[in-house]
C-alpha cells in the first residue's frame, strides 16, 4: 500500500469509529456528563490520570475545565486536577510506593466522596490506573474509564465507561480526546445555562 492509500485508510478508520461512537455512545457520554455536573455542583473536583499519550489527554481535559474549552463561552474556572502534572509527586510516589501507586497515593490525599476520577488507558490494563480506580471506588469517588478494545480489567472498576471499540492505540487515543471534548462541551453547556 502506498503512503497516500495508507493515509486514506488511517483517516477512514478514525471516521468509522467516530460514526460508530456517535450511534452507540450517547447514553454513556451523557452519564459521564451527569456525574461531572453532580460533582462540580456539589463542590467536588474532577481528577484525571493516564500514562504516555493518555497522560497528555488527562492534562488536556483538566485544562479545558480549569481555563476554558471554547473562546466564545465565558464562565468560571472549574476544579479539575491531572494527577500526571507534578513530577515531584510522581517520582516520590514511584520511589517510595512503586509506580503502581503514583496516581492512587495523591488521589487518596486530594479526593473525597462525590468527586469524579477519569482513568484513561487504551488497553484497560495499566496497573497504576487500575489502582487509582480501585482507590477512588473505596473513597466514594465516581469512576469514569476512557478505555479501548474490550476495556480490560479497568472496565469492572468503572461506574461509567467510554469504550472505544478498537485495539489500535492511535485510533483509541484520537477517540478519547474526541469523547473528552464532547463531555466537556456538554458539561460546559449545562453549567453555564444554570
């Protein structure tokens, strides 16, 4: 396959996934929006975690809430924390407790019942995301999984799952940010209207 044909295939795979999610994921997305709205209205916070590209997505989505998503919508900053942001906490946690605990440990100090945790993992198998989801559940924090493939073991730890039906990491990550933007836009509309 030449590069032009490969490029067209990559674009078509993404387009097919978007169409499939548009047809199948509305209820899941609205459930996530409702959980986030409940948390923010109740004085809670949204937390995000993931590794690699998913860490970048965690930071990206938290920033959409802290700063703003759309330049045409002027609204307050809303409480969102990417647990991937502090290299001192990450390295201390990894050194003192092991890499599997780098998100769970700070979440246990910062989170409280009524908050929401987004665990972002394309495979659903990232040990540190799984531990964060377990910790959140034990604290009464609602869990949202942004997952790929069959969801892996993370699926069972999620109150809400945004599952991308693909095992291609790049396509899953593309859909995660698309789904994340949809959640943030719908959430912003709800909170600004009220």
